C-alpha cells in the first residue's frame, strides 16, 4: 500500500488476525490528511471511517456562537467515525485534522460488515469506544477544574505519545481553539514552559525538549486516560502474535 506507511502503524488494524485483515485490506485507501481538513461536520452522515497512522484528528464541538473546544483526539491508537458502528451514523461534533499526516480510509459498508461478523474487529472497536468515552469525560473535567498550563501540558503529552519525534506544527490559535481557552492564556502558559526549558516554540512549531518537565506539571487527567487505554487495549497485539480479546 505504501513503502512509508502501512496499516500496521494503526494499532487497531495491526491487531486484526490475518483472515479478518485480509477481508478489509483491498478496501483500505491511504489518504493524506492536511492540517485543518474537516473530515466531517456536525449532523453530517458519515461515509467513511479513518484509521490514522501518522495524523492526529481532533473531535470538536462548536457552539452556536462559533466557539469550539476539542472533546477528544484520535491518533494511531484508534479510529475516527465510531458512529458508523454504534448505530448513530451522525454526530453533533466535527472531526478536524490537528496534526497533518496520513490515515487509511474505509467505506462505511465494509466497516459495518466486518463489525457485524461478531469477530475480533467488533470487540476491538467496542473496547476502543469505551476508552474514547473515558477520554471525553476526563477532558470535560480537565477543562472545568484545571489550569490552562495543566491543560496545555496534557495536550502536549498526548500529542507526543502519537508523534514520538517530539516536534509538530501548531499555532497558538489552534491550540487555544482546541482547548476552548483564550489565545493569551496559551501564550502565557507556553511562555512559562519555554522559560523552564521544557519546550521550544517558534513560528508555529513546537518542540518538546524535556518530557519529564511536562509530566511534572500536568494534572492527573493525562494519567487517568492513559491508564484506561492501557487497561482496555493492553492485549492488543500485532497480527503476527495476536491474542483473542475476551
């Protein structure tokens, strides 16, 4: 499919046994996801699921006034479009590319067909959905009770988990929009982290220099979500050594 990208870079696709993966392989299409691309809008019927391999997609809720905030992020650990197999087909949120990269796109009918076989794919997707719900609820708590600096540290660490290189393109305006806070608040928080030597921010590029510094400043929300993903998906394995989920 690509000498640079392959489906096994997505944890859910990598966990499928060869038989189940082979049924989907011909229908998986590698697509570029540029920064800011809208994959679906509120109330729109979803036509495709996206399995990111190098991109990160932010699930956003936009108010009538135009304000927005990210309720969850999806990277190579998951899939965008859970409404397709949960029976809703639409959602009041939108999906926007937060970090440019690539994903494998799959038509809704093929995803639903595989889900309805009641095999490993179904169990993987249901486990992932529970983990995603934890991320959404914890994000709501974090946005209400924790400081902008703690929220920024959480966002940086989650992004770093999905982009191990430690450098990514992101303006303060985009970060502020995702966290649902004022740009000035992000500028102040990023400035403090830069002064401490934890990050370097220049011309829309953020580089994480000292991860441990961010871990020392972040609230418990980061650890709660990471622990739940690990608990629910710890037995996900590459298909060469896949283990059945109970």
